[in-house]
């Protein structure tokens, strides 16, 4: 009876046995799935049989029917509350006379049957969008019809067309939004300039990448002195001008509704899915050189110590005096008499002032203890057909850091301005490690023997000290990755909890309203505060689908239950955070597809690489020459049993003691590329010397009782010679004796007979065989 009670008792953090739970189902490519409960309870496992009648994205009601040995709940589907309504993307196939679509998203788990009259004008092999006409059941597959033909899988840009539909990224503006954008004026009017500060004579400049198309920020700096004596101020006046998108995109209008639905621009190689129509993002709100533009300005005084001592916000009209690239500014700062500086001689002093204030802000950043990991970012260079031509490291120079520090200063000022005004808004919150992650990180750092760790109440400076101390180590990438994983992901929320990574008490996003909706909201809030008013969220913002619960986090608020102003801001923050993650997933999916396509041309080739991550199922290796990552599965590491040491993040061979950890140098061969699964597999390549040492280590570990087979012809010959030398040595020991040494087996038999006097000596060979068999 006691065991029976224990069997049905629910874990403390889970739902009750036989309790009913509602949530969204998340499929798995292996056939099973999980229900993500709306109330924040642990995920509920759904077997492959339970998944027969449902698909990824459906909303369900399930009953918890059992718990496994680790206390994880398993459920049974009771009711399908809502089917996923968006079209499913996949490839149309013809197998044995039956038309079907294999979904691009493998979490769907089932192919979709297509009647012959439902294929439209599509042909076998094409990528199509399918609408379900009959949902799946326990005994039948789903049935659908083709609603859109995207084209051939090899068409340029097809990977992007698949990704935007696979991740439900809105990629078409509504007719109402396009109509409203078309009605906007081409140039500024006199009425647009009212109540604005005229800064068109100030030599503001934009500094962006070579491939940038929209310019939403401009900067200017000059030395500034104020007062006398001990209270005198000496430093700089720094101006950060941001495109005033809020002047054109008003709450409740079609443009605003489309922007909120997207929440962010999505960046792919060679293509951008913008948050706003091109007329705004690349036209009216892009700070194009020598054109009058409306902006919101953050005007700051920065001391020599890098502290912002005063600031003010105001709407202005500006005119960018030049469009610089990061490369050009870095060249000018490196050589003020070079050819780049000679082209824009009148602006060089202002760039030098910007560099001076940057160094002061950077010193303050270091004193503040903000975390700054030195990571290598890559850039994909595509050809005219949209295929990868090469992947190159993206180097950050002082021009990148200069703009970054200026934007950080403006964001901090906007957060401080809103917080002091006691106005609701969206803060950019980045929290430190959870207690569980903190304990895991402390154990990991102890295992390394660094002599450095984090306290029970960690500060950003502790993280930065560890990052700086391990910068030159070969496993620095692994250590920095573990530091990053211990922290929580940044989100948008109305509750200001500070930014752990940047070590700010309050932080928000102000500098990119063209591509981020939270920035647009911050602009609106600041404008209302300046006008002595309060900004109230549009009630239409609550009419949004509820984001799915994330593992390890509390469930997002149901928009229908948002009754107070703060709750409405939290709904908007959860929506923007979810869409930000969606954009990142879509971008990574496209990059993974392009890299897989790229590596298909290198099948069988060998490359040098570095172990970038270690898991229980193998090693992830990044190639030095191509900057592409792939998996060396544990079965490819040789005839050895490897144990995964989670604490040290390494694989260790039981017999040989061979270890694989992050930072290890390896030689691999490209063995397999799975374009549909977005996976690249490598095979470990060992040279002859390494293979010989491995074979010897395995023999030594195995011991004399289990002789190992020779690993090569040379080793086999050496074994024959060793046996021959042992035989000759035995004959020499026999020495002067003329009688031949007795055979060892015969000697053993004679000894056995001598030990048993009563034993008969005439036993037949058959009898001996039976005796051996019984033994």
C-alpha cells in the first residue's frame, strides 16, 4: 500500500495526478511531444501515440496519467481546444501514386495527404503552402490542399521564403498600412517643424556598416567647459539624434497595427523583413546625408571621468552632414593625415572629439564592472544567386565601440528620465543567474581550479574579472559560454529590475525606433512627459495571441485579463520579447540552411577545427577556415566508451583516459550534410602516430588477459617477432640439457595425474572431451 501511494503521489512542483491541464503542444522530430501548460507548471510529456491526433502548435487539454522515475509528468489528450490555423510549409512529393507534403518544420511529425484535385498547379518537388482540410486522428493522417506555390527548393531566396512562413513572421503589409504610407508627404512641411529645435547647422554624422540601408541615429561631440574653480565642469557635450518615427506612426492607425504585429525587423543575408514600409524606414525616417529629417535628441554632458552629469530630451530637425562607414572612421582615427581624412577634413576634429568621449565612457564602463565578452562574430557573403560565397569574421574596431557607447549612454538617459517621471514604459531587463544556475556555475569554476568564483549574490564585476583572467586560456570560449548560460535572457517588461550584464540600475531601448517597436513606445512616452501628459496604451494592443510559456519562466499574462495599465504594459512586453526570439530563430534557421548548402560542396574534405562545445552525444567543432560548425557524434570517436562529465564539460574515455574538452584542436572530415534537418556531421581524423598511441593505450588499459588485435601490419609483424624472441629465450634457458623441454600442456597433465594417484591412465579421447564439456 505504501508503494502504491508513492506511485501516485505528484511531485511538489508538478500538477496533481489525474488533474486536467491546458496549454500548447510542442512537437518533436522523433514523434513524441510536450504540452507547455498555460499556468507555468512543468512540461507534460505526450507519447508518439498521443501525438497521432494532434500537431505542433495546437492548443490542448490533457490529463496527467502517470509520472516517470524522475518525477516528470506524462499526459493523455482529452480535448483539442484550438487547431493551428496558419498554412504549413513543405515539399510536395509523389510516392506510389499518392500526393503528400513533407512539412519543413519536423516538429509537425506527420506528412499531409493531398488529394489529386488539391495540388493546384504545383509539381512534385516544389515547395508549397498547405491548408488543412481534415485534421489528423488516431487512425488517419491529416489531409490538406495547396494554397500557395513558393517555387523550387533551389530558387534564390527560397530559404527565406520558407523561414518567414515556418516561423509565422509577418512579411506582407496590410493594404491599409501601405495606403497610409503612400499618403505621407515626400518632404518635410512647415507644420512639421513647429515646436522643434533647429539643429541643421550642427555637423551631425551617421556611422553604420557598409551594407546598411536605414540610418536611424546620428552623433556629434564637442568639448565643453562650464563654471570656475572646484565646481568647474570639464568634459564633452554629446548629441545623439534618433529618427522621430513617432511623428509618422500614430497609435491605433494601420501603420502602428502592422508595426506592433511584427514588433521588430528581421535580418537575413541579403534581405530584411522591415517593421515599417520602405517609404518610412528607408525614406522619411532614414537620416540620409544632406536631407532635413525630424528627430528626437538626447543632449548629454559627459565628464572627463565618463559620467553623464546632465541630459535633456527634445524634438528637433537635423541634417546629417555625412554618411560614414565603420571602416572609414577607423581609418581616419588611425591616421588623421591619410586619404580618408583628406576627403572630409572639416569633420575630422568632430570625429576625434567622439573618440575622446568614447574613451572616457569606456573607462567608466570598466570601472562600473560591466561584462564585455570578446566574441568572434561572422558575416555571410552571398553571391548573386543568394548562395554563400564565403564566411568571414566580423571585426569590431573603435568606430563600432564608439557608436555602441554613445547609444548606451542615450538609452540609460531615457530610462532614467522615465523612471524619475514615474511613468509606465517598457524597460530592457537583464537579470543575473537564478539560484540553480549560480550553484552550477560555482561548481564548474571550482572544477577548473582557477581560484576564481562568484559569490552567492554575484555582481557583474565578478563575471568580468573571470572573463578577463581567462581570456588567454585555450578553453576561454567554453568558460565564457558557461558564464553567458548562467545569466537569464534579456526581456521587455514594465518592472525595472536593471540590466545585469551592462551593470545599469535602469535601462531601456531608445535608439532604434525604425526596427524595434519598444523603442517607438519609449519615444511616445518621452514626448508625453515633455508635454506634461501621460501616454496610455491603445486597447487594441491587447487583441494579440498569448505567447507560449517558456521553460523555466512564469507564464505570460493572458491579454484578456490585463485590467490595469501595468498589466497592459506587461502584455506588450511579453509580445515584443516573444517576437524578438521568433526573429532570431528565423534568422538562425536561414543561416543554418545556407551553411548546409555550402558544406555540401565540401563533402569528403578534411579541415582543421576547434571543439566549440561538448555534449553527452558528441563534440561540436567549428572549422578554422570556413567558420562553420558541425557535430562529431560520439560513435565516431573510435572503439572506446566515453563518459560525459557535466561538471567539467568534457568527454573522457574509460579505458584510454583520452579527454575531449572545449578548445581542443582536432582534424575532421565532412561526412554528411542533412539539408532538411539543418545538420552537418563530421568524422574525426587521426594521423598514424595518434592512432598508434591510441591503440597502445587501449592495450595497456585492457591488460594482459585481453590481448588486443593488431591495429596495423607493422604491429602484427612486431607481435610475431616478440613471440619468436620469447621462444628462443626459452630454448637458451634449457641450455646444456640434451633432452628437449616437455610441452607445457603435457607437463600440466602429468602434474594433475601425480596429484591424483587413483586416477585411471587409460581414459579415451572421447571421455576427455566429455569431461571438458561438463566443466
